[in-house]
C-alpha cells in the first residue's frame, strides 16, 4: 500500500468512527434483518492435473555436418552455420573428446618423436582427418613469450574431402582432391606469404608479442605431380625464413 492510499484509508476510518460516535439511528432498536440465504452449489468437477513433459534440447554437436579449417581455429558447422569452434591454443584433449562425438568413434592414435622444429606429439586419426597434438615445453612457452599460435597445442590436416558424412574444407570451399589449378585461381591463394609448409589460402593478421611476421594461415600442398590438392592444414605462421 502506498503512503497516499494509507493516509486516505486512515482518514476514512476516522470519519466513520466519528459518525458512529455522534449519531447511531438504531441505537436502541436495530432494524430487523431477514435470515441470510446460503447458496449451495454442486462442487465443481476437479480439474485433472497435468505433469509438464520436460523438453529435451538436442546436442548441437550432434548436428555437425562440416569441419572448416580457419587460421586460428577449427570451425564445426551445421548447415553452414558455426556450431562451435576449437581454437588451436585450446586443450587438445577436449578437442579430441568433441570430435569423437562428431565422428561417432574414437581416433586411432599415433605417437611420434619430434625434431628441430616440432616437439613430440600424437597424431589422432579419423582418416582422412588428423588432429596433430603437440607437446611443446610449457615452461619455455611461459618464459619466452611463446604462448600464442606460433606454438599451437594442436593443428589439423585434411587428407581427403570427408569423413563419412562430415565434409572437410577450407573457408573458400577448397577440399583435398580438388584440382590444383582451381586452388591457384582462387583470389585467396597467396604464394607471396612465405610459410615453411604449403601455400596460404587464408591469412589472418594477429597480435604478436615480438617483432616477427604476424599472419597465421590455412595452407594447401600439392600432390607430387602438381595436379591436385594433397592436403589442407592449419595453423601455419608466416615465416621470415626456414631452416
């Protein structure tokens, strides 16, 4: 109740009290009243209670029908729309778990020894899709400003166009097995971006902590005869030289 309404109610009660005190016309003989009539009604039929049926929201990952390699992340898409992304700097273990749901089966794991340019790692195969988990030195990552996509926690490679119904492609639609001449004709094909592996078909400028090239790429590599795309991979940093 508001203050204004409360005040009004008090004033009204005060007036009624004053009138009753001043003059009550039936003070000695109150008026006769008729007996109250009590209405009886048949009890209403009980309304049956209904228990709401819980709605089940489908897992969006279950609708994924395409994987698209982008410079900084793998995109999981459904009908062309992005369902979720797996950044290459995120947990490889979580990415493997999500992709196991997408493909409906666990990967075949192939550990490998590193070398001068890559650490030890594991290839997680859902052929022709490969997630390359890399075990970089986490202490060096922290102390040498390497906690960015130059040292990804995983990379991806497409050696073919699809895993069952799951289509594998780059953002421009290129797939492993496409004619190399078509890849070269794409506006995004850029042989002037120097990478140590493959040719850039999508580049993205990122912030880097030191003075060094700042474009990360999706790359394609040709077959030995140069006729078709052998594989598509990401991420690959632009380089100022390769040993």
